[in-house]
């Protein structure tokens, strides 16, 4: 796999597409639409909601880890359908970690919002006049709400001086912190895959969840994890190390 730039150094490798603008605006509409439905239910304002929202946030973090691990581990940019649009951005990011700081807001978040949309659509199919179904809907909504901004949280984790409010959220571990995520950008790039909050990473690392998943997938499919990307990363590793150092 080639991890070289196709754009000038001062231009993001991933320019904004009109569809990404549509995705972000549609996602915001779904968030607001769900909130309006919930607000009309008196039980939404009870204390259990304060527990359900962090549960959704933890779920979003776990899903971000699964997606990130899949993008980092399986296939190449030549893989049909998902290679260029899904796999390449993850691998390119390891070679050029700070390229994402040059991206447009909509380019950063568009595809992630699209991926979170099922979580924001499901609550519309649930009867919120039932307290229990309403609470299930809130968990889906919270997972979608925070999950849709995973790429933004990831970008801020590479930003040397993010906004003051963002730094406060990072310090409180409400969103992904810079020191926590930088561990993922050290060879062999196989820890701390979860990038919404990072909450799930210590638990998953302790039980060796992702190595176990790689063993299972390899046994079932015969595929090899990271078939050629480690060699490619070694060839541009000096640039990746320099960029990570810049963000420290």
C-alpha cells in the first residue's frame, strides 16, 4: 500500500465533498428531532436519564474502537468497495497523523455522522410513550449523538492547543485526551483503538480483546492482519514520528 501524499503538503489529503455537508446537517436534524420527542415525555427528565447518557457514550466509544480496529487491521486500499474510502484514511493517518488538522469540518465529520445515523434513526421506531422503550431510545440517541463526533474528538486529540472548553473535557476524560491517544501512535499501533472517550481501552487491553479478535478472524477467514502496512509505515515512519512529536 502506498501511504504517500497525493495532495500538496499544505492541503489535506481528504478534501470536503458535498455529500459530507449533507450528512452532517442530516445528523444534526436527527439529534434535534429525537430530543424534541424525548422532551415531551415527563419521564425523560427523571434521574435515570443521567445514567443512560453515559451508557450511550460508553457504547459509542466501544463501537469507535471496533471500527478503528477494523480499518487499521484488515484489507488494503485495493480491497473492493471499502478499500479507498474506508481503509486508506486509517492507514494514511498513521503515516501522516497531523494531516487531519488541515481538513474541513465537514470532511472531518461527514462519514462518521453517516456511520452514526442508524443509532439516531432507531429511536424514531421506538414508542417513547412507553417508559422502558423511551429509555432504550435514549441510549441509542446518546450513542449516536456522541459517536457522530468521534472524528472531531480524534482531531482535537491531535491538536496542540484546542479550545479551552475542549481541554477541560479532555482533562475530565469526557472525550478522548491527547496523552491517552498518543499511545496508539507508537509502534506497533495496536493499543487504544477506542477514540470517542477512550473509556473502553483499559478494559479491552486488560482482557486482550483485540488480539483475541484478530486470532478468531484469522482462524475463520484465513486473512492476515495488517498484511503489508507495517512495511509501508516503516518507510514513512520518520515522518509519522516527527508529526506525533509536533503534536506533543
